[in-house]
């Protein structure tokens, strides 16, 4: 019996007959797959989606449905924020880290307003109201929030701050299901052929290296699918593939809460198997929801040596990611009586020590004398002057921690809830074309979403909404580009 593997493509010349034929084959029916399919079908291509689950969704349907959009949306304007394409671009470049994809960032910044309109045109509702303060997702059906590190150092110096987390109108957390349902309805309306319980096993590649189709398992049988214009991989990331985590992102082995649906890395492996380059595979987003309640942001974080390591007013994910860079397996969040409130249960953060003085807390934690207490004294001395010359925490979050009793809350990587998903993936052009290690497109192969390394590609810079922004926008690009590919490209290889 023929064996099919994700890591090795099936030879085109060994296909005895094709069971199905389509123009564009989209693999995965989350936000990126749905967006790709909508655009491919709208461009007139026969489009088929293959989804291994029993319905659409993926991580996208589990998400908050928050999308990072800016440049001066009507929602931003109504809330009194004056955003610009330049400020959005500057923020995304900073958030993308040392190897931000300037081409994708530039295109997204310029097209952000049009993309927001496109989302609305698909039927995605936005109430148009703003919730101030530091939150993770609105508890209400409001639709604009601060969702990153825009107001925090160093980002505040690199880009004019504005809130850009545009959340689908939905009561409470978790609007992602509604977002995917809306995109699915649109795809079906456009005639996209949706095949669920259909796991793609392998790509099919011809002698020239062009992808000509795929092998999919339906009803326990492998079917050969000819994709005349291209295959678009929208299979999500690999946070649920332990072998890939071990190999590519071992720092994430310290975390026990991968989030997603079927983030098994199969699309990345299939792409690599036909010569696609995979980049920034060590990068991942992580967060422990320690900012709830937000009064705790006025506390300070120290590592096991009693040293501070970041301005705590950054995006909770940036602070959480930086925790993992610290020595040891736990971090302490220090608060005084004035700001202390119990963290939400979800975070699994416990009290590790209490004391009438910071010296007592230090002693109870077993730290050498003069370590943690010295850190707090230094912080307090400057906070009293309304400044933080070491980490530049914004004055609005500075408070002298002098109102005893004092507490050290423990976040540890074994018990606390550090959710994570991966950011590395196939290297693509803004058009979604998958590149090989020489920087040449792999003919007939496209990808989008967390199967690629896109706008969000640096765990220390991730901001909420950046993944779905990338999935929906670059999913659309990939679908359009695949639909426009000349049939002749692959026909020539037959
Ligand atoms: C709880 C939670 C909240 C989040 N909130 C937000 C948020 O508000 N904003 C934001 O930007 N990001 C958020 N994220 C992250 C974001 O949801 C994901 O990064 C994004 O949805 C990934 O979309 P995707 O299309 O790449 O993959 P997915 O949505 O995961 O879709 C991939 C699909 O491919 C299918 N698949 C995989 N392999 C195969 C195969 N071999 N054959 C066939 N099908 C296959 C999977 O079953 C899946 O349905 C959140 C994530 C979680 C889990």
C-alpha cells in the first residue's frame, strides 16, 4: 500500500488518475483559509477547501475575533484617536522585531483601512465603541481596545500611540466563532466547495518542482486532487506538535498550555517538503493573563534573583514572553496593600510570600539579603519622583509600593496558565507565494496565516489582533494570487 507523508511530496508522474479537479485548493478552514477561498472564488476560480475537522474553525474560531487595524478607522476617529498609516507602519515594524517583514508591513499599513472595509463588507459587525484601560478582551460588545504596547516604552517613542484592537461586535470574550461563521457563509455563497473530515496527507509535485495537487484522506481513502492554479496552505501553526516544538522552538517546552485546534504543523512540513523555506521557527506568542485586575500593573515583576527585567505596563504578552528569558522557573509580581487584588482564577497565580516589610518578603522567598528589597527601594525612590529611569514605565502606572502588608505573587511555568502558539512558518511574499531558501517562489504553492511567518514574527513584540490581521489580509492576497496563476504554469509540466 502506498504511504503518504507530510514531509515528502508524492510524484506527479506516479498519479494514475485524479479523483477531483479544482483550480485553487485551500488546505484548512480557519480565518486564513476562509479569506483565501473567498478571494479565489470571487476572482472566478473553482475553489475547494479541505479541512481535517468536521467543520470550519481552527484556532480562529476559538479566538477573541480581535483584528489589528489602524490608520484612522471610523471607530478610532469616533473615539477621538488620530491614527495614521505612518504610525501604524512604524508600530508594526517595531513589533515585528529585528527581522520585521518590511514589505508585508508596508502593504498592510497602506491597505489597512480598505481591509477593514472588506471585513465589514463580508458582514463582520463593529459596534464602533471604545473601551479604555488595560484589558484582554472586552467583557461587553464594545469593539475598540488598546491591544498592544503602543503606549509603553520603547514603542511609544517609535510610533505615535493609538488603540488598534478592533473586536468583532459580540457579547463577552470569544468572538472568533462568529467571525469564522461569517466568512464561511460568504465562501459558500460564492460557491466554494467545502470538504470537511478531509485531511490533506501530502502535496503532489512534478519533475520541475511545481506543486500540481494534493493527496487528501476522505472516508478513509486517499484521493488525488488536481489543483490547476495552485494549493494554498492555511493549516495554522505547530504548537501542538511536540516533535516540532522540540526541534524548532525548544524554549516553548517550558510551557504547558498550547492553544489552538489542530496546530500540528502539517502545512509547514508539506511546504518544507517541496523546498519551501521555514523561518523564525523559534518564535512564539505566550501570555499569562496577569493584568486582570489591572491594578496589578502598578506592581513590579522580579525574577528569582530579585531583579526587575521590564516595564510592566507593556502588553501582557510581551511581559510574559520576557519572563521566559529570565533565569529559573518562576517570576514574582510584587504588590502592596493598596493595589493588591486576587488575579483571575484562569491565570493560576498564587501568593508565594507576604510580609510587613519588603525584607520579610525577601526572606520568605529565600532570596539573599538585600536583593529584592534593594530592587523595590530603588524602584520606590524613583517612583516617588514620578519616573522610572531604568525601564521607563509610564508615570500613569507608577506607584510607590510602600503601603504594607506586602505580597509576592508567583507565576511559574509549571502551574500558571501560560498559553502559547507559534509564530514561525513558511517564508512567503506579500502575495502569499511560498519561497525556497534561495528566495525563489515554489511554483504552484501559496500559504497564509500561522503556517507562515507573517506580520507577527517576534514573540516579544506580538500584540493582540496581529495574527488575525495577518491571516485575513494575507489569506486574501494568497487566494487572489493563486486564482490569477496561469494554468499554463503547471500544464507545461504535464
Ligand atoms: C483562545 C485564543 C484566542 C485568540 N485570540 C486572538 C485574537 O483575538 N486576535 C488574534 O489576532 N489572534 C488571536 N488568537 C490567535 C489566532 O486565533 C490564530 O493565530 C489564528 O486564528 C490562526 O489562523 P489560521 O487560519 O492560520 O489557522 P487556524 O484557524 O488554526 O486554521 C487552520 C485549519 O487547518 C486545519 N488543518 C490543519 N492541518 C490540516 C491538514 N493536513 N488537512 C486539512 N486541514 C488541516 C485545522 O483543522 C484548522 O481548522 C487566539 C488564539 C486562541 C487559541
